[in-house]
C-alpha cells in the first residue's frame, strides 16, 4: 500500500492523514498487483531467436501475470549459463540440449522444465555453407575439408557431422574446428575454412556471398526439440510453485511468439544489434507449445552418443516431472 509521505505533525492534519490513507487503500484495492508478492525468478539466455521466448515472456507480461518477477541475464554461452545455475546466481536458463545433457552425464542434476524451439520440418534454419566457387555440392565433397562450427561438441558440431553423413559423406574424414558465428563468414571468404555450419541470422546475412547446401536439422530427426529451459533439480524441488508458474507462462509466451512474428521481432531487436526490420526477414524459430517429451529429446541424445561418445542417455531422465 502507498502511504502519504507527510505524517501528522509534519504539515498534514490527523483527519487529512486518515483520509489520505483510506484513499491509498482504495487505490491498492483497484490495483491488486501493486500489493501482490511476486515470486522472483532469475533467467538467463542468449538473445537469439531459438532462445528468445523468455524475453517475450518478460516483455509481454506473461511471467508477471503468472505471479513472477522475472529478470533476464543475456549470455551466448550455454555452458556459462549452466555454471551460473549450479552456482546459484541464476534459477533457469534457455539453451540447447547438448551441453545440458553433457552436464547431466557428468553428474550435475539439470532438468528440462519448459520447451523452446522445435523443429518439425519447417523452413531451413541451420544450413551448411560453402564458398560460391567451391564446387562442393554434398557431404562427399567435404572429404578432407575443414568445417567451422560455433563450438566443439555443441549443437552446431552435431548438426555438421550429422549433415555430412546424411548427404553422401563420411564425417570421420572431415576436420571440425571452433569458430564463433560472427567470424564464420570472414573465415570462409578468406579460405581459412572450407565450410561453415551456420544458423540464423548469420545464414540470411551471408546470402549471395556463399552457397547454402542444405539444412542440417533434418539430419537429426524429422521432429525434435532444438532448445529448452533448464534448471537444477534441487532448485525445482525447492521452488515447485515458482517452477510451475514459469513452465505455464513460458508455454503461453511460446504460443504468442508463434502467432506474432512482427511484434516478437521488435522485442528481439531491443536485445540484439540486429535491427527488427532485418529480423523480420529471417527464417524464424517455431516454439513448442506443449511440455517436453522424451520422444522429442531422444534423437539429440542418441546422436551425442554416436558422435561424441557420451554415455547412452535416456531422455526421460532429463525431464522435470513436477
């Protein structure tokens, strides 16, 4: 409740004080959110299309309407975000399943609490790119060549090797090196790499300068979760009510984003140097509007074992069952 600043004896009569107090109480009754206790939740995610639903949830008020005081920390490194959750400085993070599954395999207790981007056969978002005059047309043409990925043993690495094998090549005959997304195009144009595993918005920005061979996502599965929202099992169990509110509000934010590309581009444009008008030209992410299932996560887990020699992983063990 908002009380008057001037107390009796400081320029305001007792009767005026009582009247002002009553008016403040009536104002609070008309706006219950002012007096409501919002549950705090500290989020972290990269400001990219694949992990942007948390930003939309904050901007559009889905979290606040669910009773949450959500704040966001931007960081493009899922590993660093995961470390922040383990250290207790963040509560939930958005990112790909690859580093999270690797962390769980190492003994950490992360769980998927809400979905992010889903691939279900839509327009390409993760194309393999080669030079305009390279003569490379498929995976076989990359034998003995060097492919740039955003991070070793991350999702782009998995995309690259799976694409090579699914398109006539042999991934054991290619060299994969780590090159951050912004540096990929210069590396390709300067001949320091032979191919790049790109994602949006970098693929759209490179059009006309490279040849885009094909989308890597179908090489994973016809339908799978690309990203999700994760927290530690300890935090989820200790903050069950907050976690459930976050889960449901994120589903609402996902559904809103799927139906509002123009408005979501304007929001994302506030958190990234890419202008909203450019974001509107991209192949946009589609978000899942139902809770994570093992069937949608297992394809990534299976290929991690195949290509990265991680222990066999049951995707059902990665899902929070709150």
